[in-house]
C-alpha cells in the first residue's frame, strides 16, 4: 500500500516551478497538494521537480488511464523504499512484481473475516485502555504508536501463527524505517551531503536490527503455508526473494496505513461531536458484530470511514514513471517523466463532491462500498496494482471504529488545523489533538491478551 514521490527534495530551499509561479516546500508535499486541490481544482498540473518534468494528476479519468487502462507504460519508481525495506511486491515491476505478488496475495484473498472482526474488537479494546489510562498527565494528543500496535497485532495473528507479543518485533523500528525511506526519496540522485550520509548509516543499522527481529519467522515452530511459500521461493536465487525483506514490507503495509486512518478517524469524530453521537446510537442499536456482513450493514459507520479516507487519505499520492512517450489529457508525456497521482486532488473535485473539503454524509440508503467515487472506492488505488489488502483493511477498520465508538468519546484539545507530515503515510505531525474518555464513568481496564486460535 505504500507509495512515495521520488525526486522531491523537501528541504528549506526546495522550489517548485509551476506555470511561472514559485512554490517553496519545507517539510512535506501534502500541504502543497491540498493547496493545489483548491487552486487548480480537478485540473492536472505540470511542474519541474528538481529539474525533472512531472505531471500531477488531479483528474479521476486520467488517473484511471495511468493506473489501469495504460498501466503497462507507467511503472513504480520507489528506489529508496526498496533500498530501505528490500525487494517485495510493493516496490518491484514486471515479472518480479508478479512473482512477489503471488507469494502473499492468495492468503490476503482468503482471510477469515470472523477471525479478523474478533481480533479487531479485542485489540481496539486494548488500544482504548492504553489511550485512556496510559497517557501522560495533561497529554493532549493521541499516541500514534498505539494505533500501529493495534493494526500490527491483528495483522500478525491473521496471517501468522504468532502474536505481536511473542514475536518481539519492535513496531516503532519498522515505522522509523518507513520514515527514513520517505525522507530519502525526496533527495535527488547524486546530491547526498554529509548529513544525509550520517542518516544513511543510521538507516542501515536500523534495517539490520529489524532483520534480526524477523529471524523468528525462520523458526520451524512458527511455520505455516504462507511462510513455507516464501521460503520455497527464496531457495531459488533467480526469484530475488528474501524472507526478511518480504516480511518487512508486508508487515509495514499491513499496519501503517490502517494506523494512520484510525488517527484521522479519531480526529474527525472529535471535529464533529453531533455526528459522533449519531454514530454512537447506530452502533449501540446493533449487537456485538461477529463478521463483515454485520459491520457493513451500518451505513453511518461505513460512510464515516469512507469520508475519513477521502478527506485525509493515508496514502495521498502514487508515483509512476513513464516508460515511453504518451499523452494524458492535454499534456504530452515524455519518456522517464514522473506522474504523481494526487488522491487529495481527485477526492476534492468540486464537480464530483458537494463541499469537497467538508464531511459529506448521505441518507441511510447510501453505501460507500458501491460508490466508485467514495473514499473507499478511490483511496485504495485502481488497476493491477490496487491494494491487495483492501478487503482485509476494511474489515479491520470497521471493527476498530465500531469498538471506539461504542466504548469511548473523542473531543478536540486544539482548534489549530492539521500539520500534515509525510512519512510513508500522511499523519498529523505531533499527533492528533484529541482526548479520549470512556463512555461510562468507570476506568477502562486493560484487556488480557487474546490467545492465538
């Protein structure tokens, strides 16, 4: 699920030239893309990024063309992510990509939705208890690490015979690797300075540390069909498969986007207290759900999740590089030109969405699951490289949000607008300004670990 913008140098003196205008970027690209969505709404924009011609696509039809109809001409360009996390389905192209995809996709397609709902509710209860009881005195922001722990725990116990606690994996280290990858992907080739090289030393040391933690999956005690499949592919060098590399990206992709989405859901709930109460009434009117069908029949819940994905897409951009000359709309595309698909721009198109910068809710007959223009319909991408874990992520997210709504309330601790920060996912820098309180007056107890079935 993880994409990045290659050839963006996000330092204090970075300048983007756009049709005669000069745009300065400081810490990330997300603020710029939100501004672009307002200033050039629904229109594609040609830029020079570090001397490389780049087209930012804000038009849904043109995005479909790049990602689906003519995808063979547009390959992923994620060199730094590959160097940081190793070869995997998320960063490769061509036949190597197909081989890596076939290692894990069959298991993502056959996940047990009842097991996922059970785990999601359980670990959401644990996460809430930590947010309510474990915060520092006077703390006014949410700890993103708790969301990552929730998501990683559910992911591990769905696809591997081991719990997060048993694995000993440091999820913060994986998140830091992703942040390193984002940071270096913004640096043009050949411009590494002394400070960059020092950071590279730390990145490599961190990678060795995570690789060491992932060695536990080579223990025959924890083998399962998924691991056996990867190890069999690894035994043939021409496949370019390494177990630790495959797992590093698989685990990161399976948890980071979900964690980022949960943080934005909490922020939106806090921003809209009246809607929060309506959703609370909806979940209380349903008994404890045990499967995806029961969760998906709550229209308010699903629409709210979809709107969180639309307004604050955890993966706001996808980068592609043209293999050959082409034409996208009115723009001539040259060989090796970068194409940035801006989900921020696409999902704020005024011709498609009423009040695109605001929460758009519908009547009870509406389902975002059947709407190609909804956040759920767009934010997981399109075409052959669509997020392979989309269905799993939706079940997990619905279980998380259901539990949060049922057991806690969310209030803003600051009226300041979000400070978007790009570190493989789009997050609110410094944490979401939200306070979590239990629905009852009783203290929320830490839920005991759930034994792996």
